[in-house]
């Protein structure tokens, strides 16, 4: 595997009782890239993410992460290799405080018996959690019960919990889902900057094209289990197949007008 690549996928295929959910997926992801995954519901986005993270076993094909084959191994072992994910619905403990959520995440991330037997409230762990809270702007919410927080803050906490093990690759499933329009860009600014500082490679599924255009280096557009476009945002969002199968014809004029304005003709 090329040393510049963190993820390599070859001829990945998944079928359920004869229904093809992923077909002939080939992909190279370089270290430090931020990639957006788009597509209509049922296009194969989540199936792909689930195969990379071990929640689904491919019918056939190859997945290599950081030089090692991870095809079909379980999620816990994949997490140990340095590939983590968050989910569309925040996986947080709603009756715990922000600090308690992070303490549990830090304890589980260590994944060794000695760590698990240590007191949850140790000075070392609390200091580590406080650093994470500062990085993700959660300090003011430290002692608040999670179910009292806005959806945007819960999302931040969920992502912060996913990165306590300092993964090399993070897969996010709709990070702005359920987040208010007022919160979404602040949330993404914070998350993307923090992950860039850590050198984390990011793949995220997203339906909000404003978010995709603003933050990604490349877009993978899925349709019927296949990648129909792999290109920079301005190219992908004006690709005829992407407009037809992902954005819809009604969006075509919007993007044409945007391009006209950018070119200085309007």
C-alpha cells in the first residue's frame, strides 16, 4: 500500500438476498483528506461506511487500512487499528453529564483490563477529558446532563467521544443531521479544525450540500450502490449524473446560476 494512502478499497461488493447494495467500489483515500459522501436514500452510502468499519461483511472485495487488510473483521478490532465512526443519531448517555460521557469514552478507548479497573474519576482521566472539552468547545457544558443540551452540542459530544482514541480515520454519518441552521457551520468549523490539527482523515456522509461544498476536498457520489462521481466539489456538484441522480433536476439551475455568479457574468 502506498504510504500516502490511509484507505484502499478494491472491487467491493455487497448483496442481500440477490439485491445489490454495493457494486464494484474502488477507492483510494490519502492521509489527511476530508471527503464528503453524498447520494439519495438507499444509494449505498451507509452500506459502504458499515463495511469499512466492520458493521457489515462484504460479499467480496478488499479493504485495506493503513497498510493492513481489514476486510470483514469486527468493529472493535477495526477501532483498535485507528478507524472510528460516529452515527447519525448521537450515541451518548443521555442521563450522564458531558464529563461523565467523556470519562466513559476515555476508559473504553484504552481497551485493556488495567485501564478498565482504574477509578473512573482519576485526576489523569479528568485532565484528559478537560483538554478534549476545550478542543471541542464543551467546557461550559462540563457538568450539564446531556439530555438538556441542544442537538448541536450533543453532536459535538458524540464526535468528541469518537476521537478520544485519536483515530487516524474518522467516518461521520450525517454530522449536521438534526442540527439547527444556526448551529451547523459553527459545529463543522469546530470539528473540522480540531480534526485537521490532529491530522485525522475524515469521510462523512452528508445531505446538506452547503456543508459538503464548504468543507470537503473531494466528493464521492453514490447511486444504486456505485460511485458515479469522485471529484472536487465544484466538479462533482455540476456533474450531469450527480445532478440527475443525487441533486435532482430542480437543483440544476441553482448550481448553474452559482457558477455564473462566480465567473463574474451576473
